C-alpha cells in the first residue's frame, strides 16, 4: 500500500502555506488510495512548543483533513539514537566542536562565500575538525560539546560518486555525493538533526511517497545518502510549488502569512480556505 505523510514542525501556528502543503498531501493520498500519516516533527525542543502541536491538530481537524496515523518525533528518540549509533559505528561521521561563529569566521578568512550553495550543498564547512589527531579528538570529546558531521569523502568512497533519488514519476535526479557537504547529522544541542529523524521516520513508517515543499528539495540528496548508508528503501519524492502572496512573497510564518487560527476567528470557513488555495 502507498503511504505518504504531512510532517509539520510545531514552531508556530499553522499558516496558509502549511495548509496548502497539507492539502497537497491529502489530495495525493486520495488520488492514489494511499494512507496519510501526520508526523509532528517536534524534535527541536528549543523551538517547538506543545501548545503549537495542540493547535496544529485542531487546525487540521477544522480544515477537514483526517489522518490514518498520527505520530510525534519526541516519542521516537530511541529509534534516532539507534540510527545515529549505526552511522557512528560505520565511521561515516566525525565529531565537530566548532561553534557557528567559528565556522563563519574560518570560511570568511578562507574567502569562501557561505551563501554560495550548489543546488545540493546545504552548508559549507571548512573541515576544521575533520582531520584532528585521534588523541586530541578523544580528549575534546570528553570536555567539549560536539555535533556529528557526515564525512562526505568517506561516504563517497563507500557509495560512489554519483547517486540518484527518484521522483514520483520515476525520473532519476542525479547528484554528486561530494556536493552535499559535511552536513550535521547529530546536533550539539538536541542530539539529532532534522535529516536523521526524517530518514528514520520515513523508513520506519514505511513511507513510499514523500510529498513536501520545493524548499526541501536540497535536503533530498542528503536523505537519499542516509537511506543508502542505513540500508533503508528510498521513497519517491514530489516537491510541490511554494505558494506566494500577491506581491510574490512566499507564504511563511516569518513573513506574516495569516495563521489558520486567526482566519477561523475572523469567520473564514474551512471551505473558503480550501477554495482560496485551489482545492
Ligand atoms: N518538518 C519539516 C518542516 O516543517 C518538513 C519535513 C519534511 O517534509 O521532510 O519544514
């Protein structure tokens, strides 16, 4: 059976952009007779709040979307720990002690433009902690907080240079493994990165089709590589367009897109929201 999911992060109130994404997932699930999962991505406890999770569930019910399965990442930490450990044991991660400030300063001194991303490269990292002497590394691990970064070069040696993820039409999207950069897989503060949790959840929940916004397209190669390393089956992907307001600005919480809760309080009906978004 086909399975897809809507996976919002409760860092604020659901807005029209999120509603659009949820409705695209619902429409796709109905059309393909697929099970629809709601995954509350509340892994980042520094930004996610239970009150937003609760409001999100209310808003989605109000919008008339029903889900076959509802899950919360905070209840699945054991699974993420196992996967992180598996990657550490495979020697494809290395501990990184750098602060964001240090990374930026080093990149600036090397004249690397950290905003200069390729289509796939998510973050530039100057490699400061990559080649630390074993003794120093072990000593620092005892005394300093650290993140776990993916060692792209080692991944390249394990899985080869070119990989490809597949879209829902079966088209292959080739990418160079070295282009994804040494992304953070285990975070210093909350232990697990978004990338790790998403990949574990999609595999463990048997998601066959990932429907999500175009803004996450650049994460897909990272997810594909993690699936390869962890021995998971890769889902097929559809990155939907991001809707914009009349001025062409993407609808997002940060850009003041109206919250569903506010629309609802102002008497807007769920039907009107659906229609205004083209459903
Ligand atoms: N939780 C992510 C977000 O709200 C989406 C994750 C995904 O669909 O892969 O942006």
